[in-house]
């Protein structure tokens, strides 16, 4: 079974905790896994990662129990194909606005006749051609998370969640705040109400839904709201806040840690 599906299935009432991996560092990625994070998003949308660096981060995460999720830069079949050939098994696709866009994302992850993924026998995904009957099993081994990041996307959650191959949804609180005219104000009641609506609609559709919070308090709110998996900030966000708190403590001044932006 796909690692993310297994994680969500075995979680019970405890929402698995993850984080965002934005430092583009294999060493940091490995450390985050050993710190106990259950899943981590290797973010190609908002970091300068290239494909070889993605492979290095996947290898680093593979030395831990942390389930790696690769967020592709866009809902683009070429990017998705390359990330899958690099060995990613779980993909997050940003800014999916409709069921048709979700179908396109899923199709890009599937070999024919179920999709349009180009076939390459010699890849890291097939362990360089050594996995028996790789093409027969590959479609079932891939998991797709689609991001709902606007009020319009939330309004059609039931249709998006009903697309075969969509395994989970994810609310991007930063983009959602922007779409509501409240950029960066992820704790605003109007943004939180939209998040709660997304959870209710996802639950009704029977599909897991996740999000990310920049602080432990935010994470606690999201878990109480009913999110099925929740991220805690990012490697860089956690690092910056810890560094500024340490500097303030040494200087004897109040900590002035940067407020998390968009959950990170």
C-alpha cells in the first residue's frame, strides 16, 4: 500500500503530524524525519529545487520513517512525470480548482490506459528496471493529494473528492487567505470559517483533508476542527523562530520571532 494511504489509514483519531521541507537540504530533511515528523512536503512550488535535489531529499527521507510528499510546481503532466520517475510515490498538486483539473492531475500520474504518464522502464521509480511487473503495479502505488486554496475550490470539494485517484485534499491557508482578500491573515475568523467548511465538506465526501499551521496553537485549532493530517510550519520557519528566540534570550531582550506567513 502507498505509504501515505497506510499512514492515514492507521492514524485513528490522532491526526499525523508533518512539516514543510523548504531548506533544500538532504541533511535537514533527514534530521526532520528523525525528529519524529510523520510526513514531510518536499516543496517544488516555492523553493529553487531541481530534479536531482528532489532525488537527494527523497533519499534522505528514505532513511527515516517520515513519509515524503512532493509538491509539484503546478498541475503539469511533464513535471508530474519527472517527479514520479525520480521515485516519488505521493504527490501534492497545488491550486486545483475543479473536478476536471483533479482528473488531469490524476491522469498525469497513471500509465495508460488509465492515464497519460509516459513509460520509462529505466528509472529510479522502478529501481532501475529491477522491480518485477513494475508497470502493472505502479498505478496503484501512487497517491495524489489535491490542494483546495480558494472559496471556489471549496465549493466544489464533493466533485473534486469524487474523482477516482484523489486520495486526499489539502487546504492551503495562505492562498486561501489571499483569495478571501485577507493575505497572510490565516487566523482571521473568515479564513478559519472557510477552513471549517472545507473540513465539513471533505468529511461528507469521505476523503481525508489536511492543512498546515505555523504554530502549535494553530495546529491544535486545526486538529480540533477535524483535519485528518496537519503540518507544523516548515524546517526554515522553525529554524528562524528558534534562532531569533535564542538571540533574544542571550541579549536579554524579548523574542521578536517573525510571525508565520501562510502557515510556514
